[in-house]
C-alpha cells in the first residue's frame, strides 16, 4: 500500500477511535465541590521487597501475601498481578501502581519473557515450578497521576534515588540512557546480595522543543526489581558490571515468525485460539491502544509497558491514543522491536460515506423502533462519533452484512489467516452499537481490543479486552464483530 494512502486511512481511523472517546469541547459548568477524601492507610512495600524469600514466592504463596497490598490477579493464568491502592508506599515514595510477574523456573533462570503464560513443555523442563520473576513499581506515570512540571518531576526523581540508596544501603551504578528499550530512559542500578536483587530505577520525560512546538512533559518514574544471582566479586568484576549497566539493555529479542503457528490451538469443535497472550490491566487510563500493543509485544517476548508506548505515541491521558499516532510511532521503532506494522482493514472517507448510504437504505424500510436515516453530512469534515451515536446497531448490522456481505467474508478470512500464523490482531471497534455479553468499564465510543481466536464452523470471533481478570476471553458472532469494526492491524515479527 502506498505510504500516503496508509497515512490517510489511519488518520480516518484515528477519528473513529480518538474522537469517539474524547468528550466534545463544549462549555461545561464547573463540577460540584467534592467532599474531602477519607484518610488512606499507608501500606509499605519495603519489608516484602527486601524479604530473603522474595524470589522463592510462588503464585500459591503470593495469593495470601497479596491481600495485604491490594494485589489482584490480572488473569486466570496467575502469571501477573496488579495493585493500585492509594496507600502503597516505597520508603516515603508514593506508588501509583505495582505489578508482580511470575514465570517458570525464575528462581534459577531470571531471564525470559515475563508475562507470557508458560507452555506445558516449558513447565516440564523446569519441573513445573513457577516463581516470582519481576516486580515493577510505578512511582509516577502520567496516565495514573496526571501531569507534573519539570521542577516537581526532577525533585521526585531525586527523592527516588535517595529512597533506593536507603533501601539497599549502597550506592548505585549509572546505567545511563537505555537505547535498547522503547524510550531512551535514564537509569540507575543497585544490586544486593540478600535477597539477591537488581533494582533498576528508570525515568523519562519528553523534553521541550520550541522549534517543533513541543512542550515539556513528564512521562514516568519506575522501579524494576529482578533476581540477581551473580554478584560482582572484586574490583575488575565490579568494573565490568558497571560497564554492562551503563551500556543499557540489549535490543529486544522477539520470537521468530516460524515459531508462532505452534501457539494456535485447534479443537475438535472447530474453534481456534492462541495460547500465551499475557493480560494487561490498563486501569482507569484511556490506554486501550497502548495496553493492547503491550500485550502483543510481550507475547512476542519484548519487555515493554504501556507507559513507554504512551510516551512514544503521544497519548492524551484524557482522551487516549489516536491509532495513526500509535502506528506511526511503532513504524519508527519497527527495527528495534523487530516487527512490521500491517494494516489489514483500512476504511477510507469514501467507505464511510458509502456506509451511511447503505445504512439509510435499510433504515427507511426498517421496523426497528427508533431507526431513522442519518441526515446528510455537510462538507468533508464531520463527527464520526456523532454519526455513530445516531445509528441503530441492528440496522447497521443489516446494512453491513446484507448490503455488502463480501466485506464481512473478507474480515472473517483475514482473521482466520492471521490466527493460523499465530498472530493476534489489534481490533479497533465502536462500543455501544450492539449489546455485549459482559459489562465493561467503557460502554460507548472508540476502543481497541485483541482478537485471539475464532470458530469458522459457528462463525464466532474470540476476543480479549485489556482490563485484567474476567476480560481474558469473550466471543461474539462474526456479524456483530464486523458491525462494530473500525479497523484491524497486526504486528508481525520480521
């Protein structure tokens, strides 16, 4: 596809997604004053992180410990848990979010792909023992905590350094800028012999660029704690460790495309489903695009999180991420992530006008209560959100599936083709047009989710939302899925 056409198509799709989730810019009355929030109990994470048995923690023992910190499993696989209790603290630092990740054999082999559900063969090779492999603590992120000016952000970075010095009782190594991660964050590393941990403090901000009209923006401060089995012994070993730390992480090693088809499970009833797609809980942030992208990249073995991707994609914490911005950002980083960004479904402006005509043709003769044709649109610019809000989902389904059935057939075949190759699909939709079987935190507007399976015999789509436990597996008829579709993308390993 020519680049210009791709960018125009993605710009249209961005309208479907970002305009649908961004409130109208109408003058609104000021909100009523809120009563003072009750005092929050402070829960320190320090004793847990410095426990001598930290890296022997299993999902079973963690289930008991986790209640004290407010952790909740993000999926039934129990490979990750999330806590976002307001009272969480690390020393005197606020903690906006904490994530604990588990992987098989982590006590002996602290490397791998945290967050990816272990395959049976992997579990057998490690004796089936799954243990805590990483803890990620968000001291600050823009999505959860809002904006910070540069002075406040720099002060919080300094407080974080002081807190880690006190927690570890040692001085850090300067890792410098990490050119192997999604963003070039700064970092310091502390290593301890008991319980044998590596503490990596990272922080990142978007610098001001007056020439390009870019304002300063604080992004995140996070701490990653992982097992550290081999401690430096002597001056030369410490020097080599310092050089390795300063060099930053290696470039992400993704899976090879040839390995992915084996991840598709085909059942006797005709259903097909991808195994091992990690769950991410985006919380209250409008980060459906970045959270879904994080899940796909983790499925491929890339250590990344939604806050990094939000920085790359210039995500608006109030309105979410426009899809064209995310795809453009991923294209810039494609070589680093070793993936290609492919647009499978790309509705154009003319496609949308044709859809309105098809809808009106059906609505004029429909007996569905409240169904009415969409008024003519003025000019080349109009609100996709407003148009979809005027549409009746049942009428739109008839228009999409009966006026142009070949498009729905193509959609279903595209899904099957990518799944057969072991590739999940980033699926942008409009919520609220048709009822769904399970309640979701977002009920209307643009949204992105993952397609993780299908059943060609029953013509069903299997999908997953990035809202944690209870949203791992859902299904709907292909006709309904096609009705709410606004775009389809894949990230494919090179």
